[in-house]
C-alpha cells in the first residue's frame, strides 16, 4: 500500500474513533454532564439541557480547588482536585443561566464562567 495512503487512512481512522468515543461518552450517561474546572475556565463553557429533565453535573478540577456557583438554582459547592462533585437539578423554566467560580484562583479568575441554556 502506498505510504501516503496508509498514513491518510490511519489519521482518518483515529479522528473518526475519537469522534465516536466522544459521542459514546454522552450516550453512556444520559442526564449527566461532565464539567472540568481548570485555572480560569470551565470546559465546556456552555451546557444545554431540556426543561423538566433532571441533569447531574459531574464536576472535576485538574489543578486546584475551584468554586461552582449557579445562583438561579441556589447551587454553591467546591470542586476539589482528584474528586468528583455531583450536583443534580431539574430546571423548571427555559432560559439562559450563569455559573461561575467563586473561589479566587488568580489573575483571570473573573472570566471563569459558563452558561446553562435550558430549552423548552
């Protein structure tokens, strides 16, 4: 087989496998959303859910203690490295709601925020 063709097929196969793995993670845990905190950011920054459907946020930190605050839902918790923190909500109204870190983690902390989009 031509070496270039082999490398192209190998690269395409790896990319497709990665995309499948990402879809598989979501499908394996319906109603759960993993959010990773690291210095100055949440990943993902935007989470979309449906009105009336319970969702559990599985919060992890890769570097230090962060906070997780979602005032519209009365949520406030710490995210500790090497631990999972689980928070479950059932949104009752559509809209866009902010979440953010409320433990100072250095310059750039004020930008550590995300958005929960609740769709009807």
